[in-house]
C-alpha cells in the first residue's frame, strides 16, 4: 500500500472509531429496553425477582415455597428439598451419612456392602412375576447367597451376627449395644477364640458384655432365657471372652435396673426417685458388696413403694425382677438399715 493510500484510509478509519466512541458516550442507558436491563441486572446479581413488584424472593423452609419479600406473592410452592434429611456435626459423620447408598455397619457380616435380593416374587409395581422370571430370581438368590459367604469366616460371622440381632431384639436392646457386641465378636474371631467353642456361646457372651459396657444392663438370667445355650455355658464363655480380650467391665450398678423395673411396675416418679436414693445410700454403706445387683434394685423399689405409700407387693416385684421373694426380704432389711444409719429415714 502506498503512502498516499495510507494517508487516505488512515484518517478515515480514525474518524470512524472516534465517531463510534462519541455515539456510545452520547447514547443514554434509557435507549435499551427496560426488560433487557432488568434481566441483565438479575443475571449480574445472580438472584430472581418478583414478576409483579420486582422485589427479592425468599425461601420458606417450613412451607416449602418461595414468596416475594415485598408484596408477599407466592411464586413457587411445594418445592422439593434437595438437601439431606439428616444432620452432621463433623467431617466423619458427614462422610458416613452421605447419600451414596446405605451406611456401612458392623452388625452385618459384609458390613452392608453386598447386594440384597428381595424374597418376594413381585416387580416394582407389586405385580406378580411370571414363572420364568420367578425361576430366574431364585437362581440369582442362590448364587448371591453363595458369593456373599465365600469362606468359613464369613459364614461364621453371618450366623453369629444374626444370633446377636435376634437376642438383642428379644431383650429390647438398642442399636448401640448390637454394634458393640458385633465389634467384640469380630475381635474374638480375629484373635482365634472360636475354635473349640460354640458360635452361640461366644455370641451370647459378647452380647452380655456389650450390654454391661454400654450401661444397658441385662441379667444373666434374662440373657440365658433368650439364648440357645444354658446359663452355665454363658458364664464360662463370658469369663473367657472378657479375660482374653481384656475387657474392662465395671461391676453392674443396681440403678441400671431401676428404670426398667419401675416402668414395668407402673410406679410413680417419686417412687423411682426414692429407690435411686436408697441404692445410693446402700452403695455408700457398701451393702451391695457381694450381693446380686438385681436383688438390691428390687428391694430398693419395694422399700421405696412402702415409704411413698405405693403398695407394691413382694410377689409383683419378684415377678418383674426375676428374683425370689426371700431375696427381696433379705435385701430389704439391709437397704432400710443402711438408710436409717445414714439418717435418710
């Protein structure tokens, strides 16, 4: 390009640029439509506005709806909450409860990670499956059962944890006790404590130990009543497991039985409080030393009923606590003597 052409086109280009800049400066913002300007502002702010008054929208969690903060118009109702239905207070709890399937649990031999096939021959809509589909599902259940327990350890855990769950349900024990019992049994299995002993015996012993560790006491008689072993075998297995695993199990406090016994007897709150006070005095006076904690608890409840005017019979307390009336009478004298010595009567 020659110098003359540059001089010809150069100034023209500069003049065009300066003209465009002047037009952009002189063009007022009102030339753009109001609707475009509003949408640009909303996009810039990242919020939505009310279509009536252009007010800000707020979300009401209690009603699951969005409404205008200024005029009150409900813009969207019956919204679905995409958040979790649980609360978490730390990172570990958040990871454990994250919605990527059921949480793992030690109460199952596979920790809940295996596939479960329902036993019902129905589809998702409740319709019965055809004969061919039923046969196919039965084959899948058979192979799934075989693959879920591939070795003797898995079969042992499956039987033992199922037994623990059955006994815990019969005794009304919470989930925390079942988890503690499952952990103790897994430790016993890993340490080789099972050879030469029955699975039911070790499972029952671990459940009894877990109930005492978690402060949800159940007597040996109660545990043996729902177990498939006798009381003598339960005692031997419990002593063996607690000794080999170094379980630091404190003696059972008689107060752990008071709440359950008074609830079954339908006692008043005053009777329960007085029974706990009598047990505290008996422990301070060391009356409970060498005595069965259930007998101390039963006698304290009977004594509290006499003091509060709630006429509880020895037969009623004996039936609930599963101790003899002779035991209640003997412990009753000792508990009352301890309370009298301490000036509580």
